[in-house]
């Protein structure tokens, strides 16, 4: 992690980095196209998979319900531990 921090400080050009630093945080940017390191992408992939497996109609109301249920499933099964 030390190497990443040293390199990151050389390229401290994003506003979010400055905002984080002002509040005592360090923003760690992920590499592009490394979705396996991005928890948001992993969760969204699981939700989309749930929708695909459980979809019976294309009505927006049903899809919204599946989205909510999908997030509940991800939260319970994958991220409990």
C-alpha cells in the first residue's frame, strides 16, 4: 500500500482527492477495466443476474421489484461475512 500511496500523491489532480485530504481521507482510484476490484460493479452484476434469472415480464413495475429483491439477496448472501 505504501507504493500506491507514494505514486498516488504524484498525481493528486482530482478535486475528490483534495476534498478527501481536507477531511483526513485518502482516495484510492481503481485501475480502469478492473471490475473485479470494484465492489459496486460486483454488487450490480449480482443484481442483474438475479433479475435475469427471475424476470417473467418486461413491465417496469415488476423490474423495479426485482431490483429491490436483488439487492436484498446480494446483501444477505454475499456481504454478510
